[in-house]
């Protein structure tokens, strides 16, 4: 299949850029977090609070499997999805993966005041991001077919770069 899958840390711009790219390429856009919230009829925060993170991870994997049956899309996935090994062959099968990379400082600036992400609640935001990033960075790099640095770039610049990779 030839989906384009955007991966990266929370706040990397996966949803915003995915939506824009889908318009440019005239392809449908799917955000796995949004799909989960729609199907569950509640927020990710509520799912984490009631059933915990591992249950949410099983919902993410189910979404990937469903996408296997659909038409080609631009897909944005939650920041933790590529961390689960079970998802690696599914991502490979689905298409080409682009890692949207951003520095801890940029992410902290973008995520300041966000209360929808359970893994970043409480404590020092920048420290939390740095710790999680340390665990995840190598995995993002390993899973991705392409990487785009987004620090100091406008949305338009990133879109042009994505198009040059996938066209
Ligand atoms: C998570 C990222 C979130 C969401 C959930 C867990 C993570 O998605 O799936 O809060 O583990 O990084 P975004 O990356 O779209 O914020």
C-alpha cells in the first residue's frame, strides 16, 4: 500500500501538516487519535484515566489494522504508536513513514498549556518531554523511511519538503 504516515513526538505538527498535505495531494486524511476518540465517544484523556495506557495502545493497533483495508491516505498517528513493536510491521505494510523531528525546546514551547495529553501532565514539561524523547528518538529514526527537521521551518516549507519526498 502507498499511504503516507506521519510520525513524531506530541506537538511535532503531525495533524496540522497531515491535513495540509492531504489537501495538496488530494488524498483523504486520517488521524488515528481522532478515530479512536470518535469510535470510543470519549477523549484520550478519559480512556487513559479509566483503562490506562496499555488499553489505549491496543486501540491504536486496531486502527492501523483497519487502515489496511481502506484507500490510500495521509495518516497521522499518535506519538507513542511507533514505540510499540507490534505496530512496526503494520506501519511497513501501510506505506511510507515520515518522521517530523523537532527539538525538545520547540516541542515544550508548542505544548505549553496543553492539557489533553495524559503523559505530559504534572511536573516540569521540558523535563518530561526530554525523558520521553530519550526513550523514543532512536525508535522514530528506526521506523521512519524519511526524516524532516521542522525546527525553524514554516508549515509551507515542511509541506514542500514532504511533497518532494513523496512525489
Ligand atoms: C501520545 C501522543 C498523543 C496521544 C496520546 C499518547 C504519546 O498523540 O496519542 O496522548 O504517547 O506520545 P499526539 O502525538 O497526536 O499528541
